[in-house]
């Protein structure tokens, strides 16, 4: 079912459901759906291919300050879908009758309707797979390609209608050598570029060649390092766990507490924002509030603003800016810097090239101190040249250093990285991040 037809079907279903309400009931309905292709590769060949088409509606039935919520899978058959929704409304009324009042319930009572449909510039599956096949020739390529359109909608019995569509692709792959040696890379976005994909394949092939050399062992200590955009994802993703939400600040659980209580700062070049206009997530949320195109969170290295969900807005008496209930960025962007992305090895000089990180967690949350491990291809660089792979290392360092006083600079070409999670459905999370050269990064193992 195409996007416009799907939007009209959702409108029709919620309009019908509105007629089934009783008394002062209010219905909030959030729609999610997707039409996506998935192709899994192993040893350079297609091992599994398929398509997914699904759609669901989340119903929140409100009366006064009491409400109950549940989700219904839709079939596309209007009579069957009406029957499912009617049964769910009956169950929700029974549940709501025994629930206490919700003191922080807040939903949009006078929101404007909106329509935002992104261009669909996705390549045909055959064209994309042909380029992947060329890249895999003579190599053990392992990976997952996913592409398609995600749909999100909001509708209420008060007449508000919001609709959003985004068409994206993501190819997450590795060139595998042997044992735990692999060169990992990814390519994602809104429109496929053969030249950009070829550039990434060439870089992975270069890494693969170096991985065949004897590994260098680096003792614990502080090293100059380059963090590729894929490694930066892990750092800012961890920072998003309570780093930017109003509630985490008011309860003093944010890892950025020192920025608020002590005036601590990051490097003046650091600008972090929730870039809804440039991301994949919809520009509205489950209570019907619209998100601004951008919320600047860190500006010039200083804390600028919070993400405020409707519940936090009600609890703390401030306006909401359309954040989700967990108050974490969904379209996180770090502004580009002045270092040439094509010359990062020369800028690094001698030190560690870190392509990926994993197993990150806080070793001291209040100090924003983070620990984690290098993953896949990490290399020792000597005088601007990659000379050897490096055995796995564990780091333990504060982001007040890595993005603060130890930051040399950020690269001038941010990379779009999509969250490739597909548990239940494709994620709409996205990142736009540069790489970073740091003067020193502390490794403990």
C-alpha cells in the first residue's frame, strides 16, 4: 500500500474510532509502518533475502487524568481492522477503570496537522546488489543491506493529523580476514552514490591489507588518537543516556552535571544538536507535540538546552519541545570542524586510528568518565602512515577530555550513520558526525 493511500486509511480508521468514543473520552493514535527489503551476505554471496511490510497503531484512550495504552497490528482490511480497534477500545476501558490518575499526563489539545514526505531516491535492489557483488569479488564480505520507506503518523479524536515518510538505505558490512580480524564499514543515507560507496570499499580494502601484518602491542598509557565517525557514534550514544534530558538534569543524574553545577565546558568547537530536519525520525511524537527543526544542546562547548518531554514539561512547569518520553536525541548531529577528512592520518601523525568502539559504559557517571574497548580494525599510525593493526585495547577516559581540553579538532565532512537496529521494525534513529583527533586518550589494558 503506497504512502498516500496508507495515510488516508489511517485517517479513516481513527475517524471511525472517534465515533465509538463515549462521554469525554479522547483517543490518541500513533501509527508506525514500513515497507523494507533486507539482504544478508556471507562469504561475498547473498545468503538470505526478503521483504517486510507491516503496520501497527498504538491507542491511548484518555478520560480526564486516567488513560490506558496498547498496540494493534493492522491488516489493511478495513472491516477487520475496525473490529480489532473496537475490541481494543473495550479492553482499554476495562483497564483504565482500575488505573490511578496520571499526574503528569499531557497531550496536545490544539495541535496543527502536518505532512512531511521525503524524496524516495533509493536504488533498485538489483542495482545496489550489483555494486555490492563487485565489492565482494575475491573477498569474504559479511553484511546486511536494508532499504525502504518508514511511515509514522499521529491522529487524535480532537482532529489533529500528522504524517511522515522517510526512504533510506543502510549497508553494514565487514571484509573478514581470519579469526577476529575484520575491516568493518558502513554506508547509509537517502540516495546511493556509486563513487562514495567505492571510496568506502577502497578504504576497507586498504585496512584488510594491513590486518594481514603482525599485530602491534601497545602497553597501557595515553596515546594520540583519531576517532572515526563510527567510533564517535558509540561515545555520543552513551552520552545520550540521560545527558540531554530535563528530568535527568533536575534529578542530577546526567553525566553532564558538571556543566550545569560547576561551569565545566567542552571544546569551543563542539556543537551538538537534535537535528530533526536533517534526520530520519518524525517531526512529532506520541502525544501529538511537534518537534522544532533543531534543538541546540551544546553550543560553543557550553550547555545550551534540554530535551523536554510532555511528562517532564508537566512535572517541572516548563514548555515541551516535543522530545520523546525518554528524552534522548533521535537525530543527533555534531557540527563539522576544520580538519580535512582526507588528511586525518597526516593530522594524527603518530598514534592510534580507532575505527570502532564497543561495550561502552560509565566508569564514573558524575565525571562523565567512560570505559569501553576498541573493536575490529584499530591501527598504529607512524608519521601519517598505517603500519600495523593493534591488539584490542580498553580505554577509560572522560568525555570532558576527549571532547574538551584534549580535542585537537573535528573533521570537515560529517558522515550520516543510521541506526541499523531492526528489532520489531527498522529504527528511525540517525547520526550526522565528524571524526575527531584527540591529543591523548587513556588506555588501561
